[in-house]
């Protein structure tokens, strides 16, 4: 069956993971970035420490740091157990074991938790959820979405995917989504309809290989660029 979850989980990656997942260049870091479904990733705080400002949005930001932490603690054993059961579906190079992955993710999520109150006050963490975002059209240069769209194709419908991608395209001039695989490791069935729809609406669509690969074969991101000037 492959890795399975009953719900969408709060689970967060680091700055280094984001650099690889989205092939971010030094020039990209200077851009105005939205991390949509940022969850408890440390990308926002790690960027701040490097002198950049990112806005992250996620429905879990309505909760307190201690409540989010409680959900993370509940999630930890579920993820480690699922990774043990499906070990052959992952690349174990830099990450040595399910426990090692748990340790790396918990370090990143701890940095997020320590930053959360300040980040909320500074409006770097905004409570919002796809498919409708409280941002202006083209407010951002670049919108990132990792481990929500396509990953949760068993939980979120094709219509939700289409509406959400169009919404990301409304708020940013460029959109990058990673990975293109479902949690189970199969290519999302919604990738192809999303690509056709976006192309019809005048977006340039590219699938690019990236350095990050933890799910076997999950080393590609979707890039959407605006080609029309309006
Ligand atoms: C697995 S986490 C990924 C976090 C981060 N992007 C990363 O890769 O480290 C998925 C996140 O999606 C968020 N989420 C769930 N439904 C959402 C929605 N409709 N719009 C935006 N985010 C959503 C969850 O709250 C959760 O924090």
C-alpha cells in the first residue's frame, strides 16, 4: 500500500530541505516569497536569521505553539512507524533511518515553535487555507508549496487541486510545487489535469529535476510562470 495517513499532518522541513526541494538560488532568496502550507517548517525562521523575510500561511497557525507542539508529538511516532513499514520506498543516504529523519524534522520544528509567537506578531505566520488566500493579486514574486498539493491526492480532490493552484498563481508571479508524488509514492493523478488547465490559461509549465529525493523518484518540482503581462 505504501505510506498512508488518515489526516494531513503538521510536519516540517528545514531551510536546507527547501533549498533542495525548490532549487532555490541566491537570487530567489531575495524575492518576495510566500510559503503556502508552511506548517511547522523552519524555512521562515531560518530565512529570517539570514536576513530575509518570508510570509508563511497555514490553517494550523490559528493554534497556540503548545497546541501545535502537541500535534507534532502525536505525529512523530505515526511517521516513524510508517517509514519503518515502507522503508524500501525511500532513499536512505543522507538520512540514515526513520529515527534519524524524526530527529532532523524535530530539530527544524523546534526552531519553528520557538519563533512562532514573534513570527505571528510580525505577520510572518498568517492563518489561511487553500483554496482561498487573503493576499492581493501578484503580491508575491514566488509561492512555494511543499508536501500538501499532489502529496495528499488521496485526501484532497482534483477540483481542490485545480482551484488551489490557480489561487497560488493569482497571488504570485511564479509558483513551485514539490513533490509530484502522492504519499504512497505514486505520481499524483492530478498532475496531468492541473498542467493542462494551467497551460490553457496561459501559464508556462515546467517539470524540473531537483537535488532533493527522499521518496524514491520524488525528485521533481512543478514550476509555473506567468507569460502574459497584465
Ligand atoms: C506535511 S505539512 C508540510 C509543511 C511544510 N510545507 C514542509 O514541507 O515542511 C502539510 C501542511 O499543510 C497544511 N494544510 C492542510 N490543509 C491546508 C490548506 N487547505 N491550505 C493550506 N495549508 C494546509 C497543514 O496544516 C500542514 O501544516
